[in-house]
């Protein structure tokens, strides 16, 4: 049942992105940034965590989950370190994901030869 919940919630989040791509003039980059910002806002308000508790990876893996993790990290760091936590909390909470994305991006760039769109 957990897999079904994750699939359905993750699918709905992705379907929203696809609808935005198909029916608006928003670029994919703006949609992705909007998803992160929506996750931050929903996480800061405490509305995203119940969705993560219900759907697990279906809600925590998409970019909205990354935004939620940023908000959660800031909230915890502010409670622990005070105002300095606003600057450090989000990066500390998401450092593993950011590092993995950079390392895997580097590996793929070294293995494959990227070309310009004109080539």
C-alpha cells in the first residue's frame, strides 16, 4: 500500500508539472523553481509534512520535497542557533542531496561528451 500511495502522490505532483508545461507559457526551469518555492512555503506553514507522512518518497523525492527539507532545516537551525540558523539551516539539511547532484553531474559530464544544440 505504501508503494501505491507514493506512486499516486508523486504522479499527481508530476502531472501538475506536465499540465503547467503543456498549458502555460512557463519554461520548465520556472516550473521547477516554483515547485521548490511551493515546497518551502508549504513546509514553513507545516502543511507539507502530513503529505510526506502519508506518501513517503512520493512526496519527499520531487522538488517540492526538496523545498520542504529546506524549510525544515531552517526551522530546526533557528531553534538551535537563533538567527544564524536562517542562513545555515537550509544548506545543512540539504547538503547531502546537493553534493550528490553535483558529483553525479560531474561523473556524467566526464563520461559523455555534451554538445551544443547547434552541433
